[in-house]
């Protein structure tokens, strides 16, 4: 009797096992469905973390990214000049960076051009900037909490601005003067007949969803020729042509509340360390701030921000300005 009871229990267990196994598969399937969904969401939102480590600012790189990147920015500015009607300027900037050795050595280039139109003119006038080539190295703490780096850029004067074009552009409130006002950290890229060397140091600190990044650069401008005298009544091009040493300090604070959204603010101080201009201490420096947001989706990062000065613009060339920046960054190479 006891043997029959054991056999009956064993048979019941054997019959019940496939059903339980099937049931377990169904429960596991239901449990795995959200897991697969989470994995898919993880792939969509966090995949870029394989190429980037920290949220980045529009003008500062992720110091330790592991894939190539190319980006473009369009800055639309409304400028109130000292005299005349309000002007509209459009500034375009493109940059490229490639890791030669991941989290160690990077090379890249950037280029910008600008255009401006006053209400008195139907057509905008454009001016090209000078290209910059650069390289940088970085050291990163094993858990990516800290990163230190240094770099060197060279701005090459391949574009020459003649007196007639300068006078025409400046008299109509154009880009060759406005570029140093709206994006003052790019003023060296629009100097005439100057080779500019730009060494810098980078520091980045990351904690959970926050990142703090700082860059200190110094521009050393060397004249390669004597520019033709301009009849510019504002004298802005003549002023920037006399800049010899320029300090550029950039600070960025970012917060990533979700994997697809980063909120942040950039701030700059540009200071004329050495110039042939008879300028006061107040005219030597300019401050600008740019709060904005960035979106992350796979290999693409669109962003939007506003830009405005704190205090008088550079060299007091205009009364004030306000700008909107739209940028798009694309990652590739993996």
C-alpha cells in the first residue's frame, strides 16, 4: 500500500512537472517581456554612453569619448549697435574630433563663418573665419569621476580681409565685427593676418547625474603681415587686429535628470591680457552666459540654448545683444 502511494505520488509529480514548467515559462515570459522592453529602452537611451561618458556642453567636448564626432551650431543674434537700427546676425560654427587612442589622445578641427543684415539692407553680408587645427591629451580616473587634460590649437590665417570689404561690412554692422561680440571666445578666428596659438587645460568632475567642467585657454596672436588701413568708422576690426594675448575661461555645469535630457549652463570670461589698445580694465573683459538643454538619442545629440552678456559686450562695440543657439552633434566610428 505504501509502495502504491509512493508510485502514485511520483506519477502525479511527473504529470504536473511539464505543466509547471510551461507555466513557469509563461510567467518567465511575462517577466522577461518587461526585461526585454527595458533592454530595448536601455539600448535606445544608454547606447550613446558607450561613446560618451558625461553630458557635454555645446562648446566643450566630452573629454573621454570613444568615437568620432562632428557638430554644427547656428547662432541667431539680435544686436543693438551704438548707432543705427538693430541688427540681425547669423553665426555658423562646425567642429570635428577623433580619438587616435581612446581616453588618451584626440585630434580635431573647427571652422566658422558669419553673416549679418541690417534693416537698411536687403541682403546679408558674410565673412569667413580662419580654420583651427588642434590636438589634446587626457588622463582619466579609472571610474571616470575625474578627468584632466591639456591641448594645443593653431588658428591659421588663410582668409585675408581687405580694407574695402572691412569698411563695407563694418559700416553695415556685419559679421566681422559682430563675431567678436556675440561669440567673444571665437574672436581670434576672425583676426586678419594673424597666426594664433591656443594652449589650454581641461578639468572635469562627475558625480552621479552632475558634471562640472572647466577649460582655461590663452590665445597668443602673431602678426604675419600688415593689414590695409580700413575706413571703418567704428574701428572694431582695427581693435581686434591689435589683440596679442587673450584669456578665455569657460565653465560648464550640467545635470542629467533622465538618460535622454541634460540641462546645463555655460559661462565665459574673456580678458585681454596684452593689447596695443588704450583700453580700461572694464573694456578688457567680457562675461557671457548660456543656459540650455540637450537631448540624447542613440548617435545624435540636438541642443538649444540662449546666449547673453553679463555687463558691457566686448570692447564696448555695441549696446547689447541676445542670441539663440541651435546645435546638432553626431557620433560615428563604432
